[in-house]
C-alpha cells in the first residue's frame, strides 16, 4: 500500500476516494495555470470541483504536498512510451531518425505537462531536493535515449565521452522546451527554435569523438 492509497488520517481510499483525489489534482493543475503557484490556494482548488477545503485536507496536508504528488505523476509520465511522434523521413539516417523521435516525444511530453514542470523547475531552483530529483527523473528518459543514439552512432566512444556530450544537450533541450515561446524578440516561431535545437543535437552527436 502506498501513500496514494491512504487519506491524511491513514484510512485506505476506495474507488470513490481515488477519483476525488484525482479530481483535486486536476483542479490544482487548472488553478496553477490560471493563477500561478504563488496565488494558488486550497480554497480555490476546492472551489473548482465544488467541494470544501476540508475535503482537500482529507487527501493532502497542504498545497505543497499536493504539488509534490503532481510532480511525481509527471516524473513517471516521462517513463511511458505514449507521447505522439511525427513520422521521420526515409531520407534520414537511422541515428538521425532516433534522435528526431526522442526529441519529438520529449517536446510533446513537456507541452502536455508544462504547468507542472514550471513548478518543478521553480521548486528545484529554490533548493527543494524532492523536486530536483523528480526533475532529473523526468529528464532521465531523454538522457538515456540520446546516450543510446550517440553510443550506437559511435560504438567505440568511451562512456564518459558520451556522457559529457549528452548532459549539456539535455539541459539545453529542457530550457528550449521551457522558454521557446518567450523568445519573440529573437524569433516568432517556436517550432523553428525547436528545429534548430534539434539540428544542434544531431551535429553534436554526429561529431562525437571516439
């Protein structure tokens, strides 16, 4: 039995309780998107699902732990192979196709969970190690897929060479996903920003020194 199966007073949740918890988390996401983290309150989250703050407190001691539950769900979402991808061109070489698919999946996941990921980034920047670890978990799939593509393209490359190339690529892509729509002063096309970032990844992996 996990903490998600228990109410705050230690009672086991039934099906209805799990549904109520899920509704509260969905309401929290909606409130974060509308009001931002700083102005999100238990009252407003509860009001969105037409219930009372007392109901919220049956499932979460406070907003911070509800945010942590959301972050855990998003981190696990990064493990699933469910994000949509676009078909790659037959003219692409296999390694380029693998990288393209990995990036398309990552950007799709980031867009789907952008509101929560923004909170994860903020809490991580404030030094909350719980959120830092979840951020690393979410980015772990991208790191693994790019590492695999680099190792396949350069079988003789030592692991440390692959790691030193891939780590900054992952961090760059996370920043691109988070901020590409804020760069209107430089370009008005977020997709072009992502495409150029992808080209940098392709070039870096292609030129990795064995």
